C-alpha cells in the first residue's frame, strides 16, 4: 500500500503573531518565511507534493487601501476585550503596499502559490 503525504501550511506572515510580540522582535522570521516560500514551492513542484495553504485574507491585498475596502462598516466590526487582537487598528501603523509592508501584504506570493501545480489556497 502506498503512503500518502498531507501538507497543510498556515500562511499568515505577521498577522499570525500580531497579538504575541512586537514586529521588531519577529520581523526577521517573517521575512525569512517570505524567502522560504518560493523554495518550498520549487521542492513541491519537483516532488509532486500537493499542499493546502491556509491564507490570511489580508495577504491577498495589493495595498492597505484595497484591504480596507473589504472592511465591514465600523459599526459592524467586532469588538475586542484585548485591543491586541484588533487587526483593524494596525492599518494606520503599517505601510501601504507589499513593497513597504512585506510582513503584512503578499499578493505576489499568493499568486505564486496559486500558479504552482498541486497547491491550493484556503482561507
């Protein structure tokens, strides 16, 4: 009987650490993850490995403005007992595009994953 390999990856960049530590302490890890993704995709393509990438929705956005266009009206947004969990508040603190906020936006990487055979993007 042949074995089966199942790969599911969380693709969050800094959004997954927002409530855990300041960006300055984790930025190198996030940027390292950005570099690792094309290498992983090359290996997955070479060996025919299929994977699901559970992707934070903000990563699809080309800019903070585009991301904000999908926000619910302020009166409809959730409230948070812990302000560190409120990702909406972060948009005034980060850059505008993937080029100046690579820890928060990744449309080029999302596109790369989507175009690689055997890869599926989930949210």
